[in-house]
C-alpha cells in the first residue's frame, strides 16, 4: 500500500545522509548554493514538480540547500524509524527548517511512503487535495526534496516548500 501525507502552514510551518541514493549530479537551478548536488531521484522529483507548476502557469521552484538538508534529514529519519509522519522525535517541519537555518515566511511539507518512482510520488501528491495545494502554491518559491529507503527497501519521499523571509 502506498501512503501520502501533507502539511501546510501559512506564515510559520515545517534532517542526515540518504541511504541507497543514486549518484548525485550538479543542480544548475539552485541559486546561492554553490555545492548543492541532487541525486537523480531528487532531480526527477524537482523536475516533475516544476512540470506540474508549468502546466498551472506557475513559476518553477528552485532547490534550496537548507530546505534540502531538512528534507533529507526527515526522509532518512522516517526510513530509520519506518514511520510516515510529519512529526518525529517531537519535531515538525517548522523545527526542522529552523534547525537547518532556513528563515521563512511560508513553509509546507509533503511526505509519501512506498511510491516506486519519483514520477509516482509526484503523481500521488497531485491526486491529493492538500498535497496538490502545496505543490501548486504560487507563494512558494523554493523547495527541498529527498528520498530514503528503509531496511525493507521501501521509499520515504519528502518535499519541503518555502518562501524565504
């Protein structure tokens, strides 16, 4: 069974290495993030997300190093704990973003479990009202994306959307 979940907060909502990731590649769309590299799966999620935004006549999101850190940490933690949840270890998306040093005016988060591909993860989010609202929110300008596998090989997917302060 595949599961998805989302979180959105206006004006105040939302971290580790990923196991089993594909080789990272340079991300030219990331502004101000000299060393930001996305895995092939992360790049595919970003590309699919921006394709959906383009269809809706919205500007593309740019990958942000601090949001990537928050997304990667949460995906890895969900995989480690084998638990799909916006709040783990007493921390929600907002605490994770702040811990990564991201100062925001808006923040949102989509999570999913056991989607087989980046395309399937984004398609699942687009089929859910709350996730779709995050993905197509015209006030979000930046994103962090991640995927991590648990011991059984099941994938935990994360998108963290932000508008910097």
